[in-house]
C-alpha cells in the first residue's frame, strides 16, 4: 500500500467521524433522546488501561483493543517478511 492511499483513507475516516458527530448533535438538538455511554483504552507498553462509563462500554473498548492489538501483530509479522 502506498502513502497516498493511506493518507486518503485517513482523511476519509476523519471526515466520517466529523459526520457522525454532526448527525448525533443534530438528532439531539431536534429533541431525540439518547443514552450516551463512553469508554476507551490507554496502552502503556503491553499493559492496557481500560475505562468506561459503564461495564458495557468498558467491555466494548476491551474487545476493540484486543482486535487492534491482533491487527497490529499481523501487520508487524507481514512487514517482517518471514
């Protein structure tokens, strides 16, 4: 994959994020009610610190962190060329 493709896909993901935030704000402003939860993962070396506003949000963050670590490992092994 060349650099131009990576830059374009990164810009598309950023645009998608802005679009989702805009849609969420618009729905909220028009009187729609939503239950908002959040969570995240901070990686310090190999040790993940998982947090969330509820157990469900923290669980989803943990699953996504495991998937991202597996993808990173796969990319590292493919880049190594063995």
